[in-house]
């Protein structure tokens, strides 16, 4: 017959094994990244920013709202060099003034050019650190 002390030690050992004591974090090391995105000198009203690692690894994504973004999901952006994509499609107007009065020169709805998304030239290097890394983007 097992003593109470042995049963407690046995149950404690089983609990430690089941909990995965000292288990390593999943995935690559990360850092929170935040910043501002401007398009043609104005804060980008709404969109998405994606950090795509040069080496195989997870892509980090965040919403852009009123020209600001913050990537903090799963601890942020994996450390290292990344290709950066900014996507934003402005809402299509129901009726643009230029369609009715072409001589008035009203601007049509715009999208972010491919050089900043599908054909991006943007990049970022996420470095080791404790505080959020600030990376701003000025898109022409």
C-alpha cells in the first residue's frame, strides 16, 4: 500500500510532466513594431501592413488606422529583415464630381501603387530590443 506522501509526490510529478515545465516558446523571437504610414504627405486613413520575412518564417500583419499601426499579435514581428507591403483601397465613390462635371477636375478614388504592395520596394530590419521598435513609412 502506498503512503500518502508517496501518492502526493507521484501526483506532483505527473502534474509537472503534463504542464510541460520549462517548455520553450513556439516560433521565432519577435518584437512589437509600431509606426506611421503616410501616402502623398497625408496619414493613410485605413489599410493593412504586412512584414514578410526574407528567410522562411511567419508573416506579421496589422491594420493601419488614421496613419498609425502596431504589430503586437503573437509578440510582434519576427526578428530580421523583411519585405514590407502596404495595402489600401480607398472606397469607391458612388458619384464623383468629375463624372458629372469633367472640367471641375475632381480626383477619382485611388489605391496604393504596386511599388508598395505586390511589387514592393519597402523593407524593414526588426532588431532585438525590449521596447517597441518604431518604423515609419513615407509613400509618394
